[in-house]
């Protein structure tokens, strides 16, 4: 274990860290699948002049594909499987934008990303309203105390009535919507928005394919009444009705999770995207001190600390490197600094540090609280690990979700046992799958345990294409996992429809074919240790 000698804090350095942290806005884009997260991510980057042309998920109509969705499976299916991190400057603010997987099968990865942000942008499809995954993510944000900005997306397509959508948000989430903008024109006829903060009209003009920033006119209320008489009049009437129930934005209520500011937009057309950036800069919270495993808050001006919330390999086929995403919690990160790995007490050299967006990378020399840094070739780091300098600290471990699907994995080509074992270890350390083992099955036939079945497809695809070890998956009949101990194992497996296996972190898990089987075992043998795991589905 390395030891450090406490030093007197430098007031100027402390002030610099606090000032830099105050300039940061770190948020995630979350929603139900196909609501437009990756498209919005690129539209935000476009408005911040980070990229010259926004992509679409499928790259249709001559428009290129999104940068953030880089895996072959992502591009083929039009969904986000991995997480993307992007940093850019807007006004005098440093924005850290984290895109997340949308499919429910990857909800565990989304949850990890939510541990690394200070706010969330929730996309709601104008036509579909609040869908299942949207509701689960709202619940997670509430549980974690993350303030939410709601964006009603795809207003350029036919959809629900705007007032009805506000009622739906209020009734189903418990959050009071406080729209900052209101659409001028019904869903499918998006002219622009009425800015409730000053009563002005932001009128949008479509560009070819929506791949460039949409021109925006700022008109007074009087000018809007002349330009769009019917649509403007309707918008004013709806805002009058809204004022009686929703009220104006209150920053304290927003930060405490009572209200959610609402914006109307079309990410694919780049309508309303600039307004969202302004709202994030003006209203989203800056990074604050983070509680450690004992509940003690480590202030942002304490010595460097951060935690790993994501591990990803296979992003650079030429180098086969492994990237650990670290959220900076306190102090200043400097590339090349030697920090302490809290899990082992060993020093860790940060020689290669990068900002990452899809496969695009940029070296980073200095980072501050709220920033996300990718540490390259960080084979010693795992999801949930803490890094620190100076005063020791350990942040709480990240939640591991209860798997609901299980499959024995075997190598198709027995001669490639080394590649097989290396691939299994890599996927396990990244959290792509949980890996269970037992003496009965042996090391050559580990079991993949996942939240959603699409994780099996990702794991099999990567085993073959990244590690050169194609695998065969044999589904198992289990649907429920509970934590147990050695003393209870024999009593559990004496019942049919059960099996006990050990997870890589040492936890012993009891697997059951159905909830009914688990209930029979618990009621028949009440002395057995059977503890529930965190629910697989968010919320």
C-alpha cells in the first residue's frame, strides 16, 4: 500500500479547480430505443461546431452515419449498443455529453453511465409519448437525484397533442413539466417555437437533409402574429392554458427533482437544438462534491479522484487496446501522473489519456471535475474502480443487475482455447456479460448471464470478430438469480429446477427456472440464505 504525506492546500490552486468545475456541464442523453438519442448527440456536436455535418443513424439519403455508433451491429440495426463520450466548448462552458445504449437489453450499461453525470436529457417521441424504457429511466434519475430536462423530439412528424403530452408527463412521472418553449404549428407542421421566457418567436428553416445547422429567425410577438397568424394565435392560447397548471421554471424545484423543463425539437432537422444547448449551460448543475463509500463528501477541490464507469475494448482493431472511461470527481487530472488504484493500493501510471467519441480520439493533457477521460491499455482497471491522488478515497461500487437469461458458452474450435479464455475474461471485465462458473461444468464451459438476450449476440459477435474464437451458446432454462452462500448450496441444489454457480467477483448465485421454484425452495427451507439482487429492469 502506498502512503502519502498530507500537504497544505494551495488556495489559488483550489480556486482554479472550483472555477473550472463551475464551467462544466456533464449530462447523458437517455430515452426509449429509436427516440433519436444518437441523432441528437450529433446535432448538439454540430451546433457546437465540433463536427461539420450531422449524421443519421442509418446514413440514409446520402447522409453519413453517426460517429457515435461505431460498432458493426450498431450501424446494421440502427441502435446504440455502446456508450459514447464527447467533450466540447459552448459559450464559456465545457460540455461533457454522454450518449447511452437505448435498447432495454443494455439497461445495465445505461445505469452505469448515469452514475457519471450531473443531469440528464430525456427524449420523448412526439408520436409515442412516454414509452416503457423512458419510464424506467425517469425512475432511475429520480432514485439517483439527477435533474431531468425533457425534450419532445420529432415534432416535425405527426404526433400527439402538445398539451396532452404535458399531462402524460405529469401523470406518469410525477414531475411537473415547465415548458420553456412551445411549438408553433402542430406535430408534423413544425414552424418554430414560442420562447416562454421572453415571449419571442424562434422560426426555423429546413436545410437539405437536416445535416447542417438550421437557420433560425428571432421575431417579436407582433412580428410572429403577422408571419404566422393562425399558428401563433393557437400557440398563445395553449400557453395561457399551460400557465394555469405548469407555471414558470423554478431552478430550485428543477434541481430537487420536482419539475422538468421541457423543450420541443426535431433532432434530425436540427430544430430546437441550439435552445437545448443554452438551457443546459444556463440551468444544468455544475459538478459538486461526491460521497465516498462511507458517505463522506469529497469536495471538488480535494486532490484528484475519479471512478471507472465503463470499460471498452475492440475500438481500434489495429492496436487491440482497452479503454477505461473515468469520471473526474475532484482535483486536477494531468496526463502522465501516477495515481493510486484504490482496489489494490498499487500505483497506476496514466501515460495515455484521451477524449473519445466513437472511434475518434484526441489526447488530453489536463482534465477537471466533471470531465470524462479515457485511459488506454488500462488492463488493471475494472468497472467501479476508484483512482485517487493524495488523501485516499473509495467511491461506492456500481450496481450489478440481476441477470434473467443464461447460456453455456463453448468454443467452436477447440484449438483456440487461449483466444477463447482471453475473450471471456475481456468481456467479463468490461461488464458486457456476467460470467458464472461451477465445478460441475468446468472452466471450458462457463455460463454467460445477462439482463437482455441481445447481450448474447454482442458477446458472440465480439468473441468471433475481435478474439478469433467463435462460440456456440446453449440456452439454459433459468430466469431468476439470487445471492446465496456455501452453507446453503447443497440445500438449494437438492431441489429440481435449481443450480448454484459462482460469479467472477466471488459471489455465489442460486439460479432458478421460475419464481415459483424459488418460492417453494424458500418456503420449504427457510434457513437457507437467498437474497434478491437488484432488479434487472431499470426503475
